[in-house]
C-alpha cells in the first residue's frame, strides 16, 4: 500500500506536467485588439464635421483572425456618450453579440469593455456600432477570419490570392439624428439634391402627366429607390484609391486579386462593376460559394461578397466602381499600374417609368398586387424598368422592348438577365460547395412575416408592428426554424439575423447557400431556415439603419434560457431598447409674411402626433388663433388619425363678429376657446380631409394640401373649410430650411415673405 502511494505521488505530477504541455501546444491563440473610440473632426466635403474614429481612423481597423483563435477585444470608450460594438455575422455567445440593452448594457463613457469569444468560422464579415446612429459617422470596419492552413475547404487559386479588404460606406454632412428626423417628416430635400423630385412640371415635360396624376390618386409620393442623399461615397474611407501593390508585390497584367467587400453603409445599396471585365463571386456573407461569373452585382446594406478580378493588361489600372443604387454618387479603386481604364458610369434612372410600374402594382388600399408572378431571390427586379442600360433610353424602343411587343403579362419584363446581355448576380445563382442540410430529425417551427411600412410617414415594421409593440418570439433549442418573408412594401429590405447563418432556399437543394442577410425586393417572398443552436436574445431586423431605428425587427429568444449576467435589470433594459422606435421626432415651420405670421410645430412617432398651428394677423385680422391636436394614426397605411383638440382664438375688432358657416351654424370668430374631437383622413391626391366637432356644437369640415409639386422646387398649397375660410399659396424652396412664400388668406389677406422650417 505504501509502495502504491509512492508511485502515485511520482506519476501524478509527471502526468500533470505532460497534460499542461500538451494543452499549451494545442491551446487556442489569443489575439488581442485594443480599440479606442473617440470623437474626431473630418472634412470630406470642404466642411469640418464631427465623426467617430477608432484608433484615430475611419473606417475602424480591419480585425484579422484565423479560425481557431480566441478574440480578445478591449473597447475603450473615450466618447461623451455610450457605445457598443456588434460583430456582424459571427457565431459567438449571446452576451458577446454587442446589442445594447439586449445582450449587454451600453458601454459607458470613459470605461473599458472586453469582448472575448472563440473564432469558430472563417470568411469576410464586418463590425459596427449598434448604439443609436453611430454607425453612420464612422463606426464600421472589416472583420476577416482566415481559414486554417490545413482546412479541407481551402481552394487553390482563390484562398491563396493577394487580398484587399474593402468596406463601402457613405458620408453626409447632416447629423444622422437630423437625417432620421427629416425622413420622418417626409422631407423632399433629399429628392431635390438627387434631382429626383418628379413634379407635375417634370412629368408633363417627360410625357408622364397621367402617370403622375395616377401616382398621387393612389396616395403615393414620388418614386425613389433609396432614402437619403449622400455627399460622398467611400471605399476604405476614401472616394478614390490606387492599388498598385499588395503586401509589397507589384501588380501586373494577368494577376488575380481577391476583394473582401463589406457594405458598411447605413442605408445605401451599391452596384459593383469592373473595367477589367467579369467579376467572379466566390463567397457571400462569409460563406464560400461555387464561383460564378457576372458583369455586375448589387450589394445590399450589410452584406459581404468576396470577388476575384483579373488585371487583363500591362501598364493599365482598371477601375473597380461602387455606385449607389440611386446612381447619384460613387467611389473607385484602381487596381494595377499605369493608365486608368474607367468603367462606363451607370446612367440616370428613368424615374417616371418606375412610377408607372409602381402605379400598376399598388392597389387603392395600399396593398401590392404581384399579379401572380411569385417573385423571389432577386431574380425579378421591379426597378429594371428604370435602367436605361437594360430597357433603353426613355421614349426609345430597343431590342429589350422586344420591338414593341406587349410584355405586360410576361414576368421576364423585370428579369434583367432575360432582357439584356448584361449578367447581373441574383441569389438563385449562389450554391454552397458543401451540403448545408439542417438536422433531419429536429422539429420544425414555421414563422411568417410581412415586411410592412410606408414612406409617407416613414414607418417600417413587421406585420404592422414595430419592435416595441411585439413580444419576443420564443423558440426551442434544437428546433429547425423556417421563416417565410413577404415584402409588402415598395422598398427593398436587407433582413439580418444575429448569431446564426441561415439556409436561403433557392433551388440548390442540399447545397443551398448559407447567409445572414437576405435582401428582399418589393413583392418578393423568400424562405430561410436555421437550426436553433445558441441560446440567448437574438435580434432580427432590417439593416437599413433608419428602418431599424424606426422599429423594423423582432427578437428571437430561447425558452427556459439562463439569465444574461450582463443585463442586471431586464425591465429597464427593455424600456431603453423600446425607446428607439418610440422616439418623438420634431418638426417646426414659421412664415414671416407681410400680412402676418403663421406656422406649426409637431412631435410625431410611429403612432402618435402632437401638433399646434398658429396665425398672428397684422392688418385684416388683428389678433391670433391657435389649434392644437393630439392624435393616433390607425391602420397599416396610417391614412386615418382620430384626434382631440383645442381651438383658441382672439381678435380685436371692436365688436363681436359672428357669421354662419355652410351648415347654418353661428360661429363666433373673435373670442373662442373650445375643445374638439375629430379625424384626419388622407384622401386620393394626398389631400388631407379633416372633420372636427367642437364643444360649442360647431362642426367644421376641411380640405387641405401644402406640398403639391409644381416644379423641382416650387410647391402649391391650398385650404378650404366650411367656416368659409380659404387659403392658396406658393412657396419656392431655396434650401433645406428656407423658402420664399406668397399666399392669400381669407382672414389675413395677401402676403409674401420668408418661410423657415426645421
């Protein structure tokens, strides 16, 4: 027995030594990055503006790992506000996902937060702030995970090519909070900047007066393919870059280059084209795909693509061009040495053709009519009617219109690849080189969502509910989750799932591609599926930043999961999370005219509106009047708003003026303070009909519209009601905040002056 004890004492330390030695030999490599988040000043347009830099640079540094590493990332917040970092497309523990008030509390100013997680995948991904609108002003960067040297999926001629990480982004001199506010207030300033206003004057000139009339009859605003006008487009922080060498090796004719491209834009899709010929797509959302050659592709907000391009000739630098979907701006990379060979720029969109298409698709109740085309996988692009390079210039027949044949019942009229020789990538072309089947014996939970919203009030939702109005979606670990998405809006939406890849069912069977973003075009239906294998609260949302902040998303949560130690007060965190889409947006307008002063101010969010109007007369009306309404919008299109109000008027006329309205009711106009109840309803032609009953028994009906587009910058307004009041006026838009206005008012007479709006 004593001998046995002695042997144990000698063997155990030796075994422990070898165990430690082996574990150290095979231990994961810890790769540490320190990221210092700090305010900075940039000048992309000739104006100094605030931005956020990380380690002194925009975009943020490219973080590079090898599968099998452990990431240890120290985020030092040197801002005067909270921040966070989300690792887009990564598989990691939920508490490391970086969504403030969902997976962690925000990183407070002057504190450090450590993200630590294993790298268990490879591919091109990116990372960005998930706090407020910080992503718009600099907090985005590439996140590259390399394959192991002995990885069986290593592809010679692809994975060993010279590589350039590229992150696409946009810059606006406006504060992103102001951009968001302007969008909610239906500004047309961005359309003016894009030269995309589609006024009646422009419609007549283009031979599309009936198109414009029908568009407004169906209560739609002008056609557009994107929300925001951007001053600059950037690739790796610059509008133009020369790449003459990679890792010290000069590029020459015949060389192939792999571009790892991330769309870090807040709201822009980009067309990618190359002056050197074909683009070979080899990966999407960090996952390998069978190589496919195309002439161009569009990269959705937050998507990543790995593409291979060839330098076809010596002494030439070939342009790789990223152009915004609305074709207003672009950025370039010149690959190679020598004379620059440019890509033909994307021609201007035919907006009235798009408006005509939209008229045909939109029903009077605001629903879309897909006419039985069953569209999916980006194969049918409704906007193709606006592409001159596919369908020819406006008013000209080309081979793409089939020499005048009627294609109204042919779904191929929206298939760019069927209409022209230009090959455009779509999701049906993507095929995984390996099988991607989910566990066969797992139970299936099927969920269906309609992507809903409208541009008039800039409300974006799922099934007409924003995040704060919907419960978390309970799923069970081990289930296969199948999601069917239908886009019932006229905007495309890049829907992103945190923490998981999903199979996009695209007709490739066992080899369906794996993605974490699916771009869904108007009227498309797409199906995706994933295995629920990592517990936690996972965000599923539209990745257009301003759509997400408006509430277009849901939260998946696992049944009976353990509490997140980083969320000490879940109820408080939820209130803060819900505050994003509940935020009130402010609008103010005031006219300084020769006959008086009138204006309005309003606070609005997804459902509620609080607004006040006022008028102060100088001549015909010596006095003032104000009307205040508090209402709630109802319905998917939000055309109806019941409200309660207060009307307060005082005029110093010497005697009490009384008159009868159109209903024969006596109306005291000089001195009045009454409550009211009423409804606003948006009629065809975007005319606002208001019916209001006051506590003194007076009933008032009113028709009004203030933004009829006569020309690019000229707007017509009118108002008439049953109190025998009326107004008509014109205003010419000088800039984002200023207009010249002239109008005639039945109470105040004729006036002209300057209008200020915010």
